[in-house]
């Protein structure tokens, strides 16, 4: 009976990771916004403007990560997760009320706030329903659920376009899923231990960057998220530009990436049990750089999809490796480092913005790939620069 009660509490929390994956629909949205709303703008500015969608979303991680931790100490983890779900539902209806560029930016800024709150609060909430040795496997299961959500996004958009007549109906579908998650979690009693200690401040969190190892790894988080969001954003545009695909079919590019990123996460978990994280990091960083170099030149549809798969597979475990290295390097500052690493997710705002500028200057998606490649080169540098004591 105790095991059954435990499962009934774990499942609604794990389902929250599916909501966390909604932010990855930013790639599809950026593509459609460019096609639907920016046709009247000069061609050299369209990529820059469309890439403001991921900027609006991921810049929220820089602003709201630390305040969310403070809020969570006051109102509790479950209530913080529920708050994120409410904001997500509101964000999902904005494009339906008025589908304009400004309203799209507003919707994804709100989604960014919601996703920041969710990422900061959902993992700690899982620790309230899972104890001991099962925690690591449960966290892995949560990331798998998030990856499934990311993978399904383009298919849901294609379903909305073909069966419902408009790709934008993905947003009310997401709203309904979020409402289900909210109701399920509200109906689940979860005991939370009282918060001990003083809440972190901006000064205490960012002061850790004086540690050169932490700074190196923090920048690694920025760039790995940049690679992840950057390829998600650029993949459909690359397929449309080089392979002549329409916007709906090109949306399957991110799905290929996310499918192999999901597979890579599980295979990586097995390999990391046998090899050191530092050695594994070096190998996958080399593979990612080589694949991105090839992506600059390849135009064949099958080859492009294959490279998306290789990059997704190789990049799948980098975030978790960097995150764990940072915690291991300063275990006495684990809470502060956790907040700092989530703040680094704002790399998903910076890299796509630079990608858009570069693509508009060059006049093709080669500019986007070059910026993603430079981000991967930093990860390669990081893999070889990390000292053995934190591997």
C-alpha cells in the first residue's frame, strides 16, 4: 500500500516535466512567425526579428531564477509549480486572442517566466515524493518525459494544421494538457519539509563565479543551451532553405533532433556508469563539432536529417555532465550552484539572437550554423579545460 501511495504521488510530479518541454515549441513558432507575420519586413531583418521569440522566452531565466527560489521558500514547492502552470495556461491563449508579432513575443515571455518557475521548483518537489537511491532514476525519468514533450511538439503542430486547420491550435492543446497537470497535482497531497536556512540572494549566487571552475562550467551551460535552442530554432529554416520543404514538413527537423537527444540521454546514462564524465564529455564534444562543421556544407535532405540526429545524440548529456561537475566541484555551495546553473539557461536567448543577426548579414542559415558551431567549440574547450578533480 505504501508503494502504491508513493507511485500516485510520483506520477503527477513526473507529468509536470511534460509541461516543461513546451518551451521547445519555440523553434516551430519562430519559423511560423517569420512566414506568417514578417513578410512585409525587409528580408535582411526577418531572421533577426523571428529569433526574438526564443530571446523573449529564454531571457526570463536570467531574470526569474533566483527570485523563484526565494518565492519557493515562502509559499512552498507545490504552490510554486501550480503558479507556473497557471501562467502557462494564460500564455497559451494569447496567440489565439491576437496573432501578431508583439503578442507572440508577450506569449513567449510569459511562457519563459512559467518555465523558469517550473524548472526551479519541480525538481525539488520530486525530492518530496522520492527518497534515497530512487531519486536519481526518478530525475532521469523526468528528463525523459520532458524529451518526449519536445519530440511531440512538431507532430502536435502538424496535427493542428492538417486536422484542425491551423497550426496555432497547438496552443489550446497545450493549455488543456497543462490544466490536466494542474488538476492532478492539486488533487495529490504532498508533504513538504519546512525550509531551513536563509534564502539565496543575487549577490550570494553570482559571487560563486569568482571560482574559475564554476565560471567555466556556467559558461558551458550558457553555450550548451545555446546549441540546443539554436539548432531547434534553425532546423526548420535550414530544411526550407536548402531542401525546399514547406513549413509543416520542415517542422519534423526538430523532432529528429529531439528523438535522438532522447535516445542519447538513455545510452549516455549507461555509458557514464562505465566511463568518467570528463572523458565522455570530450568524445561527445568532438562529435558535435564535427557534425556542425558538416552541416555548414550539406544540402541533401537525408544528410541534413542525419546530422540533426548526430548532433542531438551527442549533445544529449552535456547539460547534466556540466551540472554534476559544478556540484561536485563545490558541494558546500550545492544550492547556490543549482540556482546559478538554471540562470545559465538564458543562453537560449543570447545565441538565437546572434544567430538571427549573422544569418541576416550572410543571407542564409549558414550564419546560424556558424554561431551554433562556435558555441560547440567552446564546449569542446570546456571539456579539455576542466581539471581532473571535478570529473
